[in-house]
C-alpha cells in the first residue's frame, strides 16, 4: 500500500515575552514533545525520534528556523501516525517536506475548499497527495499511513518569525511542549541526537548572549560584535521543555534602520525599524494597576496558573512609590483581593502573595465581567493599566463583545495582555491590547523573570512616542503595514513594512509626540532595482497584511469582504491560513493538470539561495574568529555571562541606517586559559558541524 498523507494545520503560539514577566524555571515536562509522530488509529504503536536537528539563522531580528527530524517505527508491524509540530506565535511556515518513497515532496498553497476537493479526488486511487489545513490558531497536524515495521520517516520544516525584542533583549524560543491527545503512545524522549544552533547576525552590535532556560547547556561564541552563536547538542533527553536563547543589543540613540528587497518582475519591499534610544526622559508619575488573572479550568494545563501567579508576583515586586494596585481573579465571575486600589507596601504585597497562592484553576471563563470590574477602578487623571494574564480561551461568541469593551474603556485606561502557555488565543489578546494603545506578549517559562518584570515596568512608567505617522518622499510607496502606527515603547522596536514601485533615492520620516513635544526621525533610503539578499521581509509583509485583515474582519463579525485578498496573499507567499491550505502532489505533471502554479516552489528556491548566501558570510566570520585564537585582542568564545565584543566586522549587504544612530564600539581583554579551552571546544564543534554538512 502506498503512503497516504492527510495534513491538518493548526498553529500553536509559544512566544518569548515582549513585555511580560517570565519564570526562571522550565515548564513541567509534558507528556509529549514538539515534532512528534504519534502512532494512533486502530493500529496503535510507538514511534521514536532518531534525529532532531534545528538550525536557526537570525538576520537583523527576523529568524529562519529549519527543523530536520527522523522518526522510526519501533513496532514489528505497520502503523498509522499523527505528526504534530508547534509553531511559535507570529511564525509563517514557508517550507514543509515529507520523504515519500525516498524522495522529498514540497507543497503549494491554494484556496482551502479547492485544496480539499483535489485531495479527496486522489483518495480512491490511493495516490500520494498531502493536505495541510489550518483549523484554528494552535498547532498543525499531519497524518501518515502506513509506516512500515522498523521503517524511518524524514520530515523537514522551515518557518519565519520576527523575534520579540524587549528592553533591548531579543529572545528566540524553540517550543517543545504540545498537548496533542492520541489513542496511541507518545515518544516523550529523544532516542537519538538533538542539536540546536542559533546564528544571530545584527547590524546593531550584540553585547551579550545567554540561554535563560538552559544556562549550562549552550556554548556561546562571540565571533564579532555583529555575530554571536549559540550551540547545544545532547543525546537522549526529555522533549517537554522549551529552549530559550536571548541576546542583548547595544543601546543606540533613537533612529531608523532600513532593509529592502526587490525580486525580478515585481515591485519592491522595505522594512523600517524604529528604535527608541536612551534620550533623557522623565519617568511618569505614580500609576494604578489592575491585575486580571484567569483561574478558569483551561489554566490548569501545563502549569499555566503557576506561571501566571509567578508573573504577577514578580511584577508587583517592582512597582514603585506612588503606585496602587488590586488583583482580580475570574472564571465564571470576578473576585477582587482588595475591592479597590491600595498603595504598594510590604503589607499589601504579603496579602497579594497569599491571595495568589490560594487560587485554583477550575470552572468556565467570563472575561467580560472581569474587565468591567477593572474599569471601575479608573480614577482620572491617573493612568489605569489593566494587565490581563490569561490564555484567552474564552467563548467565541464573547469575542465581539470583548473587542467592543476594549474600545469603550475609560479614557485613562490601557489594556496589556499577557498570554500564558502553549494553548493561547493570541489573536484575541493582541486585539484587546492594540485597541487601547497597550501591548500583548506571551510567556515562556524559560525566560528571565526579574528582567522581564523590570522591562514591563519601564514601559508603563516612561513616556512613549504616540501619534506616530510615517511619510516617505520618493519611491511611490504603497500598502504600508500597519497603516496606523501604534505607540513606540522604550526597548521594543517598531517595524513598518511597505511596497514600492520606483527604485531610487527616498527619505523616510516618522513623526510623533513624546511628553507633549513633537519629535521626528529621518533616514535616507536607496530603493534598489534588484536585491535578493533579504527575501524574508517579503513574506513578513504579507503575513502582517493577512493578520491585519483577519483582525479587521473579526471586529465586524464577518470575513467575507477580506477572504479574496487573504487567498491571493496566501497563494502568492505560501501562507496557510483559515482560507488557504497546502496541497502536496506527486509530481509537476499533477500540479499542471490541476492548473496550480509553482509559486511556492519558485519562492522556496529563492529563499534557499539567500539563506545559503548568508550561511557563507557567517562561515567566513567564524573562520576569521577562529584564526585569531592565540593572538586576538578580545574574546572569541565566552560563557553566557558578561560578554565583550571584538572588532566591528561588517557583513554585506548591510541595512541602511539613519544618522540618529551612534553605535558604540567595545573592547575586550586577553583570553585566559579557560577561554582557550572553551575556544578549542567550539573549534571542534564547528569541525563536526561541517563534517555533518558534507554528509
């Protein structure tokens, strides 16, 4: 019997906190891990992970993750399997491949119903189609039948995402915990090798890299002030823990970075990144905080409630003089700690800790009444920051009402939403925050609690740039995403994407207000006639546009008006949505028979060429750093503690930068014996990596 694939796609959003507080510990080991083949159906069975290799390349804040896995059926009979893989929040799956009969099959994106019809037409003939569908926002799944006795199955996945940046720390999370339920047994441990490599390249210098989740597991290499690398390799191990790698950028003055991309025979793309620097700013006066904690039954999963309690406790510890707070818990009804705002002091903090410790997750979810209770705490002219800590898994019929409530808030109130756990309704929480000028972020249990709490406090107490507007002189720019710019917070860059028709010189200007004063940032931009080095910004533009259109439609309660544009974007940029799906056919002739253009295949080839070009640049930087061992003036390899930087090696092509940035240079001392030993270890690891690449 030939392979029969049935792929069902649902996104799981597991994010590093952009403004949330996160635990120093790890999520409790889950019963299953990321990228698992679970034997299920009537045949049952056990599948183990023989190899799990993850390669991450971060190019100026946009991460490309490539995952290669080999699974083996340990049974002496054939089994049916369910493949499950969690994808981080905001990620776009760009390449998904399965090996069938010894060859790799790559899919194309078409309209959802058409994809389903094509797939169903093949089933009676037992051909080899594949169907990848998005059914909600959680995970994607793929069914495989049959996997023969003792047989192996190879899987390759590539996805793109913007890294969360908070307080100048960029954080990457590789999610490993899933909650897929199956009648079969789950391979929860790694039978073979697991490896994870993160290459971080940035034109804003990197001053430190670390892993909050696996402090002693990663080797950190400082190849230059623009390029750091983290590497981990292990044998058998638990797959229930997320891996977190974070790096800190230097703190320039406020200004704009620009990346561009221009494919052949199409208009160009640009990405502008506005970063608030360290210009003097007076802290805001005391503020009020209403922490709204979800204690419904869904919060009992994967330690969500414990993570949320720790988050609120950490944030309350950093509240300052003049601040007031209350804590409101909710399931089917709200319950307040004080029933009103109280001054922050030792006594109220103790009461808060006891109140949080007493909470249990049970019952249904009614977020509406909890938000209404929080709104009643508003006392003008003081700012009320409503911090919702939840998984957002409320009833779908409540969504429109909640969005209306966010827009009808008291004038001095802002909503900040912190999503916790792997099962989280990211779209709802983001919309609630965006409607009020607040921010949404998503907890990773492996992140640094204290650092994230301080960063959150810094955002809500220091003035932000508001009333932002973008003006572009030249280039015939259109389709700016987002059309309306949100506020700019300290430590968190604002990315703006757009298309352009006319290559040549242009000037970008962003105007806004800080503390009642007008401010402006400018950057001179050269829009190229052809540029293939950063194609990732093309897909990120499309993803932002799809996301905005979906949110816009959900505010009205109907997606009919935007469905056509979402299908067009999905097909053109290989984006699976609730209106588009991946279809995998046996060969090019079958695609031609169904009149399916190979847009995805062409885009994938261009993406891979750009990734290979960047890989060669990074390899040259590694070789240059290794050549300095024994004679360099700064450290090449460091532990994830205080990290100096070496000379400013600049890989080309570089993003354009406004004159508002003044990049400091960093020096370092000589390498001691320990540094030489660690450096030798990294040299050996690099040799092994190249040997594997040649395999």
